[in-house]
C-alpha cells in the first residue's frame, strides 16, 4: 500500500504526542492529555462532540472540513487540532492547496487552536522543470511554495476569532511539540510560553507573505463589481468558471478548492461578498442547493455570500455576451481560454459586464 500523505501526517503527530508526554511527565500531566486520531478517514468526518474531528461554523451551523488528529483534555475539551498535507511536495503549486483551508478555519472559529501542517517550501518531481543533474539528468523538479492565500486567510482569521489558525512546517515538528506542551500547561494554569509559541509561528507566516497581496495576480478576482445601473456594489468579488459537472461529480471534486477560495474572500471582510458563476444557470444552482455536498452547501447557504449565475449577468456589449455564452460549453484546458478569462475579468472591473441583483 502506498505511503499516503494522510498516513505520513498521522504518524508524525503520533511521534510528537510521545515527545509531549515526556515533557509533561515531571508536571504530573502526562495522563491528562488525550490524542484523537483514526486510521480510517471516514471516522474524521463525524462532528467533534460525536467523537470525530469535524467542526461547525458557529455563526451559521454549517459543517466545514474534517481534520486529521486532535489533542484534548478530559470532557473532550479541544486544545490543538491538526490538519496536515504534503501537497507542496506532491505537485500542488497553486489553488489546489486551498482545498484544505476550511479545516483549521473551523477549529479557530470555535475558539481553539487549529494547525495546518504543510511544507512551506516543497519540491515535486514533474515532467517539465529544472534539471536535477545530481540525481539524473532526466529527472525534472519544481519548488512548491505555500499558497499566499492560505497565509492571508489564516492571518485574517486570527484577527476575527478567539481561536488561532496556524500554519506550521512538518519539518519543524519541534514547533508543534512546543505548542501542544505549552497549551496543556496553559489549560492547567501552569507557567507557560503559549503566547510566545503562537507569536513565533504567526511572525513566520507574515514574513512569508512579503509585499505581494493575494489575489492581485488572479484572473478571476473582481476588484469592482457593478450593478445593472452602473453602481459599484462590491470591491471583494470573484467569478468562477466551474460548470455543473465540476461541482456535482466525484471525479472533478472542484467543490473543495471552490470553498477555499470563497472562504478567503469571505474572511477578508465583514461585508457581503459576491460569487459569480458565469457557467451555471439558475436551474443548476437550484439543483446544487438540493445536494448534500458540504462545500457547495456552505457556499449557497451562507448569509454573507451572494451567489449569482449566468442569467444574472448584464452585458454592455453584444460581442462579450456572445463570448461568454460560447465559453459556457468550451474546454477550459485549451490555452485560448486563458485570454478570454482575462477579457472577462477586464469587462467586470470596467462595468462592461454588470450583475442584476434583483430577485
């Protein structure tokens, strides 16, 4: 059986657990700490109070992503809950990393410490990339950096909730060990350095952001969304190119990434945000709302997310209308579509495509 990313994460967490217990032994707290971790991922999906590793959004009651493992005290009081991935070492160079964003978010929203373990600088072997002459001239690789949207969203979350959203490199497992150890001491009112552990991690997260603002390079971010009368109604909107199949079939699984992007937009502001699905009809949205997929259910039911479809679009130019209508049935893997997506973004930002928000 392949050594999966999930199994690798859970084994690392079990190793950290053993080290933390050694540190707690002199304090007589070794047996006060519990670790919840399952070999089967279907156990993770149960809610925390039902013995699983999932949490609700406390503001809406909607379910967010499950986690890999979690430390807790008697009466199942969560201390540090962990979601992990080695995606930056497995070819996830872009928005695919956002699939995991909701997992630690749900923990922080409930007032606990949520940790996402991910290599901050990974390296993946790919068909095209830099030549690795040391190993073999035929082997190519590319560096996978942590997604700046993950960092931005986590930092914003920390300013909104009593809990914490922390991103830790699994190769710096001493940071996770110290975090858990001092969280236990803090819970039992012992002298501790929990605030220092948290601040150290957050400082590193901020340093990785640099000056580049997340979304400024994305072709689907709408910096100015206009209503049909030409009034700007949002400066925090995004259009999406997923079709009905991408959001309803198990082979596509686009709902995970879609939720991640939406959540980052949502927690960048306290205002209503707009998600414009230019390839979905009202009938498509109605069908998606009736489905049980937790990602699309969250997006279509959240009170601060205004979901619009192709029938809500108002075009100022017939040529652009025809391009978007053709786009609905086109193959997004074709290179020419990237140019069209940029045209659509320009049209939104300059009021050439507007939206009708009247029901």
